[in-house]
C-alpha cells in the first residue's frame, strides 16, 4: 500500500477502509506522523477520519492511536487502529 504522503492517497486509503471494513473488523495503519512539505501523514489521516465521522450519525469509521515510536532522532512513527461504529 502507498504511504500516507499526499492528501489524495489519504482519501483513497480512507475510501478503501470504508468500503471493506466489517463491523467486527479492525484495520491497522502505520506511518510517519508528518511528511513535511506534502500535507500528509498519520496526523492528517486521523483528522480526515474524524471529519468523515462527523458527517455521519451511524456506520462510520473512527480511529485510535495504538502505538507511537519515538527515538528522539527522527520523525514520529505511529500505528493507528480503525474500527467501524454502528
């Protein structure tokens, strides 16, 4: 799968998960929190998921941060979990 680098890829990933994630399913996505100069990363994806959830009253995708990799030397990397809410 393509990394979460640019906004058009973020929407493609969201649409893929929205079309295929079952109610009892889980999707895990790992990536860098920021891709500088590209308007992408897990932080932007998290905000996209949140805004899409606000548009719906039921059957929406939500996400949670599962783990953050911080070594103090490089960009933060994280794993986010997506689930469907009825």
